[in-house]
C-alpha cells in the first residue's frame, strides 16, 4: 500500500476510535476544526435535498463514507446505499450508526480503496463524494467513478477550496489535523476543471465566506440570527466571478460520464 494511504488510515483510525473521547486533551486537539462546521447547514441541506430528489428508490455509493452520516440520511429516505472507506474504524462507526437509526436493511458498508473498488462497471445510479477528493489521487478517483457509474448517473461532490489565503494559512498552522498529502491537495479551480476530461457536464455552487464570522457566536442564543444574515450576504457575493472561488467550500455536480 502507498505511504499516503497508510498515513490516511493511521489518522482516520486514531480520530474515529471511540476511546479517543476519554482523552479530552487529545480529542480536542484532533477535532478543533469542528467549530467551523457549526455554520454548514446550507451545504448539508443542499446535498441531502439533491440526494432525495435525484436518487429516491435507486442505488448509490457513498464514496469515502466516513462515519456514515450521509449514507444513513439517504437510507432514511428510501435509497439503497453502499458505503466504502479505507478506514476500518470509519466502517465500524457507519455500521453502528445504521443499526442505531434502523436502516441496516437499506445500507451496506465495506472497507475498500476508493481509487480501486471491486464493483462492476455501470453499477451505481449516483455517487456521494463529501470532503474526500483532496485525500486522493484525483485522476484515479475520476476514472473509477465513471467506470462504476451508470451513463445517466451523477456524482455530487463537496470539497474545501484552496484559493483563499486565510484558509490556507490556517491549514498550514494546524498540520496535526490532516496528512501531508491532504495539506498539499486541497482542490483549486484547476482540479475541478480536470473533471471535464471525464464528465460532460459540471455544475458548481459556492458556500461560506462571511458566514465564517458567525463561528465565534455558535454557543450564544442569537447565533442563528447572525448566521441567517451572513448566509444572505454570502448568497449574493458568492455569485460574483472573482469572489466565489475564495469561498471555503464548493459543491459540484458531475454528470454525463465519458465512458
């Protein structure tokens, strides 16, 4: 196995070990980034709404499923979900969550290298790929996606962007939160445009710039009020060509796979 994949397994296994919570200092150190996800309701709602509208009654792949959050949400909405991840700890957590939420019959989870899966050609109606591509060799990932995706299928990806220097500085100052590969492979416009080589259609939507200013208020009663105002401002300014690529996250939908 490649060294970059071994490092990824080591970090994810440590982070997802349920015993980690007993070590409060280490837990807080490895999960210090979580505070920023207090503002991510718009992208999460967008992904969940897309999945339900597009894939209800179909079979999809959660590509790098992590702890199975999107898998379980999709399964609750009548979608058959297969989740794969390189981390055994992640797959265990996904199975536990599916059991807890009563969707074991609609989900299946496997430890698997997402760059080289064991699925047959043209197998899935859709693929969810949330915060995964910057961990991977992106060309290998795109090639594998179009192999296992049906001709009328689509991929919904959610990724952080590398163009904002403030966000990049934070990443460099917190190397313990990610592998060295991840630090150097946060997606840019160039990598996203690379998808044109493999898919005939790409649709982009940008999230979170000024909304990050709400993070310090996340535990206060008026947090939702502040967040709502900043979301409205972001909705306007992140449509501007020279500003949108400075967003923290992008959702892009890939369709018309070039077989």
